[in-house]
C-alpha cells in the first residue's frame, strides 16, 4: 500500500495538469494567440516531467518511439528553415530577388519569412506533448476514463455557455466583441466550423457514455430487441437524464453553429460509433446495415428539426464553397514549386498571395489554406507531410485494432477513433486541428485511446518481465545460504 501511495503521488501532478489543460484549452478564444499556446506548452512540459511510466508496456514504448521520430524530423526541418547555413535545403529565390531590387546584400533563408518557423512551433509542440501525456497518463484505465469524463463535462459546459451567450448577447465572445459569425453559435471559439467540430466530438463522447451505461443495465448478455423498451423503462430516469441533457446541449450547440461540414461529419461519426458499439448485439447479417440506415434516418430527422439553417446552407451553397476549392488549387501550386522543404512553417499567409487564383474574391486575406494537410505540405514539404500522414495512418490502425480486439473500456477507444476520424476529415476541409483549443484536448484523448488499444496482457508483458528480472537480481544479490539470511530465518522462527 505504501508503494501505491508513492506511485499515486508521483502521477497526480501530471494527471491533474493534463485534466486542467484538456478542460481549459478551449476557454481563451480557442487558445489561438501565442501567449495562450506558450502557457499550455509550459503546463504540458511540466506534466511530462512528472508523467507516470510504470504502467507503460512495450507497445506504449514503440508508440512513443514513433512520436520521437516525428519530433526528430520536425527538428531537422526546423533547423533547415531557421539556419543561415542549412545542410541540404535550398534557399528561397525571393531573397536574391529582394537583394537585387534593393541593391544591398541580404542573408538568404530556406523560409520566405525569417524566424517565423520558430514562432509557429508552439501549436505542434503542444499537440505532441498532449499525445505523449495521453499515452503515459492514459495507460492506466481509470485515468483514461477520467480524461474522457473531463473532456465530456467541459464540452457540455462550453456548449451551454455558447447557447446561453447566443440567446442573451450574440455580439460578444466572453469579454470581447464578436466581429464574425454573428448569426451562429461559436462558444469560446472564434470560428464556427471549429466550434461545430468541438461540440460534435463532445456529443460523440456523451453518446458513448450513455450507451455504455444503458447497456450495462440491460439484463441480457445479448440484447433482445423485442424487450428493449421494457428494459429501458426499468432504468431510473434520474440516473440517465443528466447525461441525456448534456448530449442534447452539445447537439443543440453543434446545430446552432450552422457549419455544414462540422455538423455532417459529427452526425456521421455518431452513426458509425453507435453501430460499432452495438455490433455484437445486432443481427449477424443485416444488423449493421439496419443500424446505419436507422442512424442516417435519425440524423436527417435531427437535421430537419434542429438544423434548418444548416440544411438551407447545403441547399444554397452545396458541400464546399467554390472559393475554397480555388484556394486548394493555389496551394497545390505552392507545393509543386516547393516540394522538399516548403516555404517555411507558419509562412502560408505570405506565400499564398503570388499564387492566389483570380477566381477567388479579392476581399479578405487568406491566412489558412482551409485544408490542414495541404497547408502542412506547403509549409514543411512533401516528405515531412507524408511522415505525419503515416503517423496518422498508424494511429488509426492501432485504434481500429483496439476497437475490435478489446472487451473492456471499449468506449475510450471508440471515442478516440471517432473523434480522430472526425477531426482528420474536417481538417481536410478546414483548419480544425490548427486550433489548439480543439487539438490539445483531443490529442490527449487520442493518446489515451492508443494506450488502451492493447490488451492488459499485452501491455503488461514487458512490465512483468522487468519486475521479474528485478526480483531475480534482488534474490541473487544475497547468497542463498548466507549467515545473515540464516540468522534472520532462525530469529523469525
């Protein structure tokens, strides 16, 4: 028991800090300013120092090693873009052109904006620290479940604030004037699309928590669908109504954002997560299709009931704006001209104007490509973007293996897989994962899901092997027939 208390005391700071950051990251306007990002990086960095490692097995160490490879690649790209003498990266021709026009020597750089790569490092660093902490803290199943609850409860709180502030004072976000999306709920975020993805992700978590609670209360091992209504009536309402209320608040806030992609992808994630959760209780042949069709029908009903403005935007503007498609084409041209090391981290808004399509409206400044994969490739080059894509593919495969292989705590894996897929797909159409207020808590959830993707036997194998080795070393340290041991044995007898 004393050793358990020592372990808990060492893991408590990292766990508390991770929960605090996961709950607080969306609060200061989505944490998009440099001061907020620096603060969260400081908190997460301190938490990594106290991160518990005793529950880590060999699979977890392999995951951390893979993250280390991505960090090393980022460090190499960062060196090339910041150094006055890069090892292999070519200099941007814009510096020679500027030198010739001004008639003065200018030190060249591999980035079109000097030192901008250093200031753009904050958000990726926070995401890396969050997923590392998610793996180390989430290796313990109880801490992983608490993280799930922290994200769910904080999400419902932000959704409640978003709806209330929209009804009371729609021209304000916290203590600032709201200058855009005045007809949409954004919560504490600036952008309605990010808000929709956040509220939708929290709705997915609440749905899974409710399903787990209800499924645990049903008496049969396999659901008898003819008796489901009777079984549900036996559940005390006060034990399920709070969770249902939180789910409805998140859904209401999500629909009130009027984001087409955010609402559509969130509903899709809920349908797929519901089907996967109930897959063992569905009829063997037609059950999955019935669940998908029924879920789609319910989603369409909710869309008509709560998302009338979202439907009207689908009817009038389609799925994607024409200007956004033209911006993607322009970004592809940037990538084609800078395939190896990009134009520099954080330099998209300066690299885009020469490539801006004439079919895009001249009003406004494009400071984001509205597609995180394309923007990443334009800033750091194709090789680095492919390495990040490989990391995402491995993460999704590990989560999928855990969803179909684990029996206990499967909602942690489903929540991580569903929100990871939702955020990845939405980031292909927007910049959700570039907003730390969204990315930090859900990268932590991704890490916890990865940590729980391995069976207890698989995850503890290397830990038990190490403990056995330490015990054997301890036994061999004292001779088996030493006088000291003999005296101790004689005294105890």
